[in-house]
């Protein structure tokens, strides 16, 4: 079958279109799809990396915040654990201030203030000098733990030695 020049040109153009179509569908399309998938993965990885770099740049700030909150984390998971940690801390403060700790009695009834936290009371009887008691009160109020002295009653034990007794209620907040 003989084709004239016009038909040959048309057949070559038509064959070229079919060849290019098949080349695009069979060879180039899978390559471009794979390239798009890789670009998407690269973008998501870059986003994660930027987030991690930001967190890394905030490492010192996060560590400082964590160290500020360490005392709250140490308190414990249950109220009994929290109570023992708080009482131990009060004993440490009393020892540091050279205060005699006569009695420390936790109140068994917890006062629930909100759904997220409750207040517990510890009754404390101490003896010591005026300066030591003042230092003890200052350290209790300014400790890293959520402590607050509410009721305070002083009694003079020995005027010559400047020895006093103090009865107080210390409240601490326990986060549920």
C-alpha cells in the first residue's frame, strides 16, 4: 500500500503523537509522581526539622521552667505521697533554721477548693529564738512548694534566753 506524501506526513505526525503520549504515560508520569511524593516528604521533614530546631533553641528555657516546677513534680501522685513530701520539706526547713519541731500533725480532712486542686492543713508546734522563728516563717512562705501559714500563735517560753513557742497552721495546695 502506497501512501502519498500528505498521508505519510499525517501518519508520521500521528505516530509521533502516539509515541509521545505513550512516553509521557509510561515513562514520565511515574517519574513525576514519584518526584511529587518525594517533594511532599521533604516539605514535611523540613517542617518537623524547623519545629525541632525551635524546641532545641528553647532548651534552656524549658530546662529552667522544669527546674522551677520540679518541686511540684516531686510532690507525688497521691495526696498521701504529697503530704509526706511536704512534711519532710517542713522538717528540712526547721532543721536548717535551727528550730525545734515539737509537733507536726496533718489534718485528715482535705478541703476541696476546685475540681483541679485541694488544700490540706498541717498543724505545727515549734520552739526557738525570735530570729530563727522569723527565718522559718519566711522560708515556709517563700519555698518552692505551695505552702502558706494562716494561723500563728506565739508564746514566750523563756525570756532570758529569748526562747519562744509558736503554734501555726500551714496549708498546702495539692493539685489533683
